C-alpha cells in the first residue's frame, strides 16, 4: 500500500507541476466503477480506451484524499466528477510535450491509444513550440 500512496503523491506532484508550467493539464482516466463522471458516465468506447479530461487554473477542482473532485463541462452540460488517483493512467501536457504514464493493470488498450472527449479544447495562443522534445516517464517496472 505504501507504493500506491507514493505513486498517488507523484501523480499529484506531476499534475500540479505541469499546471504551473503550462496552465492546463490533461489526464487519461481508465473506466472503473469508482470513477464518477456525473450523469454522463463513460461511453462504450471510453470504457475500453479511457477518457481524456482537461484541467486548467480557472477551474474549481480539488485533489485530496487520493482523488480529484471537480465540475467539468461536456459540451453545454456541467457534470460533477470524482476521479480516484488509482484510475489515472497518464498525466500530460501537449503544450510542453511532457507525458507521465503509469502502467494500466487492466487488460485494456494502453493509455497512448485512449479516446478523447467530444469537446476538445483549442490550443492556447501563448503556447511555445518545443522543437519536438518529449520527456516520457514510465514507472511500470517494479524494483526487487
């Protein structure tokens, strides 16, 4: 259980560091009975591939007790969401080309092929090109 707690802390740390650097953060959430996406829920495709959610500074969200609580907009509908950290398989920022991916223990497709929400945000005009440099961290291998 200690590894799960430190992994939660690492996901949270990466999330807030990317938020401070880029102003918005994307997460990939796998389907789980514990995840709540308001009345909307997961589509059949999202149950297989996961869902991409976007957070920014202006949003009202909290990451505490091992989960993110937020009200997220899907088109014109606002949904109350609860996302346990265990079900977050990636934290990333395309604006600065940084990805933090955690191995998905379920037999589903890997997080790189996860679907996106229907209301994809537009790229910020303040985004700076990064020259194709990508930092990718994968903590799926266990140490003995």
